[in-house]
C-alpha cells in the first residue's frame, strides 16, 4: 500500500465513516447515478460551485432548489440533479461547518481535484498538509481546509471551516 493509499484508507475509515450520513448517502449516490443520465457537470465542478466557492467567501453551501433527502443531528444530505450527493455538516454549534460532494468512484474526478490542488499550491493559495489534505494560506482568514478521499467505491470532496489564522 502506498503512503497516499494508506492516508486515503485512514481518512475514509475514520473521518467520513464517522458521519452517520455517509452510509445512507453512498447508497443514495448509487441509486442516483444508476437512474440519472449523463452527468451535466463533473463532480469537481459541482463541488466548486456548491461548496468550495461559497466557503472561500464565508458563505454556506449553495442549496437553492434542493430538498434534503436525509437529515440528522448536525447534517443534511441532498441528492443533486447531476447524480451526486451533497452533505452539509453543521454540528456541533461550536464546531466548524463542512460541505462534501460524494460521488461514485471515478479516477478522472479525483485527478481534476488533484490538478486544481497542485495549481493552488503553486499559486501560494493552499499548502499541502499531507496526502489528500490542503489548508488555505494567508489570503483568507480564518483558513479553510479541503480534502480528497478516494475509495474503491466513491470519491469524496470536502471543504471545512477552521478557526486557524496566520
């Protein structure tokens, strides 16, 4: 197992699996993708528009026109017309919010995210913490963290608020 795959296994097993929405949301992804036609937008484009851009501008994710397919204490999961699932985590009150777009495994989606991340590191906007995890630099405070998790079944793209400052 490579260092990156070990990290992904660790991340997938510990972070996303701890969110109660993940199991049901992953089943929903399979259902949505199986019943949806060709995706209108890539997972990365959806993640950027609905989660990343809003979080980088201190706004909640773009949920307009969506109806929650599942809600629980501290999270809501939404089926997206493109065939993905958006999970908005808001628990607990003193913790930072997070937004994840979950899709079926597609290496090209993971590569889109990784290419974006490399460009952000090169531009000085983000720094890589370890495999699959990046933190914004001084251009935004408080900082935001982004994560990419890939398993044999799914690709998860996540952005989180932090309380970190330069």
